[in-house]
């Protein structure tokens, strides 16, 4: 198997593993995606298993030998986990340190102490966006829900007026900004520059979260006027802590990887000389691995030690942060295997052949593909991975900025209209005490606004970059 893997790695870059025609490949792709969708939605199979089975079905229907399909899948899985898995793990550690040390509560309490009245929805966006940088979406929701419910109850605010901005901030970070798994996988698949993608992602994210958050919240509060449900306020981390990190130290730690990665992107644009000492230094410290590793190490002192954690307690926090991401890593890895199988059977060339006569812009096409898969599977991560694999060949001749915008277009599409097949839909419904109809009119519409506004700003940026 090892020898075959090496041979395949050498051959896959130049020729597909099947000689099937475009019609057969097109049918195989649709059938493979359909298998994944049906397994996830109808049979409630875990996305890792669904992507694995869908990849094998894809290769079989395309006429590829089973052995070569297996090698393509496992090679893609290993490459994706190697490129993205460590980053996801580091992000999870940083997020756990932020939550357990009370650093997240410090950010929340400091901003809320300085906000009130009409400024409160904007404060919730700021809180969610800062906290959402290193945290997975579900963790961010669990962390912020107590704050949302307490602010709404004590300040006599409409729950939607406060909740929608917080959810928008988390969702935009999740879909558009690395180091979240979806954007990282898309960057890896398309070969985009992470620093440039991060910078452009922030440009798109700011107006998107403003429109989908505080502005839309005004209408959502009219459509669904509900109070914070009793008994849904869980205990906050700092209620068991004697002290917690300062606001400045916490924010600096969270933003450290962002600053390091963006510094490399800016130096690369200004200097544009790989041999320049400054660019060589920023290339190292601005690499995602080093940037996140630095933030984790710094966080052990600025967050863990500042909260009075012993070395043993910090070790336990790190250990506990890794167990919950096992499923995420498997899904991301299997998605990478599916992407590689798509490429190796010749789908890339098929799309290139078809795209010669397409009148639709590549960025819009990528968004539409991600939207379709998101609606079918309910998973933003699966939508991002699958769409990135399908459109990756179109990025071969793209410049740095255009490739980054392609990643953002896919990310925006992956957030479109969350509904009953999305775990996030039910999480929001239960925490906010809404029925299905109310959840659709608020959460689902908010997600759609994020997706549409996101692609509009991506397309506008493509006109000037």
C-alpha cells in the first residue's frame, strides 16, 4: 500500500485515475454528493462515515479501480489533517484557555460595563466577534448564551435585539475567518494565501456582521418578541474562580495570531522580496502554525497563570480541549479525502472544460455550489470542503487576491439558510426557547443575510482588486 501511495502521488498530479468521459464524471459527482446528503439527512449517519462512503461511491461510479480510489481518499485525508489538523487543535486549546480562565467573561463584563441602551446590540457584536476568533461556533454559543440571557433579562431588552447580533458575530467568524476549520480547509484546497484571506475576510466580515447583526435585529425583534426563558442560564466559568485575566491581556492574547498572520501578508505586499530579511522573519512568525502556537504558549501565562491555574490545571485544560474536536478532525480529514478523490478522477478537468462556455463568474459559481450543499446537508463544514474540492481547479491561474476571494465566496455560501437539518438550528432554538417557525424567521433569515451580503461584498472587492 505504501508503494502504491507513492506511485499515486506522483501520477495524480498529471493524469486522472479513470478515463471516463465528462458525462459519466458529471453523473458520478452528482451521485457521490447525493449519497453523502442522503446518508447524513435520511439515515443520520455521522458526516465522517458519509464522506468516506460517498468518496468510494464517487470513484466506483466514475469507473476508477477501487484500490486507486482508496489511495486517493486516504492520501487526501492524510494531507488535509497534516495541513489543518494541528491548527484546529491549537485553536481549540486557545479557546478552552479563554473560556476556563474567565478571560471570555472578562471581555464580556468589561464591554457591557461601558455599553447601554442603543449601544448594547453593537456591544454584543463586538463581544461575539472577539470571542469568536479562536472558538468553534458551538462553543461560542454555549459561552455567550448566559450573557445574552442575563443582559436581556436585567436590561429588559428584547431577546432577539441582543441575541441576533451575538449570533451574527459568531457565525461570520465561523464561516469567513481562519483559524476556523471551514476557511482553513478551503485555503488549503485552493492554495490561497492565509494572511491575505484573513485580511480580506475581515474587510468582508465587518459590514456583513453589521447588517446581519444590529440592523437586522431591529426587524427580528418585531417578528419574534420573546423574553429570555427561565432556567436556561448556566453557570459562568468565573463564578468558581478567585481571579481572572485582565481585559487587555485577554484581548491581546486572542488577537496575537491574527496580528502575526496579517503582518506577514502586509510585509509580503510591501516588500515583495523573498530574500529580504524582514520578509523571511515574518514568513516564519506569520505562518499559521507558529502564530497559533505562540498564542497558546502566551495564553498559558496571560490566561491560565493569571487565573491562578497551576501547571497541572493548565495541563488538564489543554487535555480537555482536544477530546471534543476529534469529530471535527475526522470530518475535515474525510472531506479532504473526498476533495482529492474528486480531483483524481478528473473532475477538475471536466469543470475546466465546462467553464470555458459559462457566463457565470467563478466566485458566484463557487457560492452557488456551497449554497446547494449547505441546504442539502445542513453542515457548513461539509459544504465548504465539497465546494472547495469542486472549484479548486479553477483557482490554478488566479492571483493571490482572487484566490482569497474564492475562499470567502465558498465560506459565505456555506452559511446560507440554516434549517432543520443543521445542528446549530436546534441549538439556537432550544437555548432561546423558540418554536421552529420563530427560529426560521430569526436565525435562518439571519444566516441567509450573512451569506448574501457576504457574496455581494466579495464580488464588489473582485471589481477593485
